[in-house]
């Protein structure tokens, strides 16, 4: 059994989630997606509840709401097509047993997760005007970084040097900045 040196059950919970991503040494179609959705939704709902309970304490006042809502809509309008294209591409590649390195995947290795972390979730929290809610994408990013290890190890075992070369050439989430 997996345990953390600090004795926290969070490590055991994440380990259980990581193990559920794989069936008989084969990755499930959506990889860490369901685990990410479960953990992120839980965190996001708590942040939303805190924001509404303590309203207007967590309201973003430094930028006019019309500007924030415009940025939120722009982020969501950008993120949804990336999500759809990524999901379609991943499904086709998974079913064909091939590695995708072109299209959106030439910019980042995980565009499906990036669409949620960089565009859709921040866009939503800009629309609801909650700066504490904007911690949700940060939480999501940390969870993705933690959970995606097994997904990438699986891809390395299946595609070998082709994936290792792709991994060394293509950033994780963004083609620039600290999230690459």
C-alpha cells in the first residue's frame, strides 16, 4: 500500500485515482481526465461557494466587470474549440493506436487539459467575478502535473523513442513561460 511520509490520506487517494487510469497495462481513453474533472470540480465548487457566501469579499474590483466578462468570454470561446479538436484527435489516435504530434499537439503535449486550465475555467471565474475562484486553474495545473506522470510513462512504454523525442521537443501545457 502506498503511504506518504507525513501520513496524509491525500496521497493514498491520488494513488488510487492514478491506478484507476489504467486497466491491465492499457491506458483508458480519457487518461487522467475523469480524475482531473472530479478533483477540480470539487475544488471549484468549494471556491464558488466560498466566494458567494462571503460576497462581495472575493469580488475582483480592480478591473471593470465589462472588461473581465469580455476576457472571460474570449477565453471560453478560445478554449472550447481547442477542447473539441483535442478530444476528437485523441479519440481517433487512441482508437488507431497511434501517437499524435501534429496540429494542436505540436504546440503542447496536453492541449485537452490546457484548454480547461488556461481558457475555460479561468474564463468562467472571470464571468462570475471571483478572484478566489481563479485559484481553481492553479489547483488543476498542480493536479495535472501530478497525475499525468503515469499517462506519460505509459506513452513512453508504448511509443518509445518517438514519444521521448516528442516530449523533449514539445512543452507540457504552454509553448512559453513557466507552464511549459
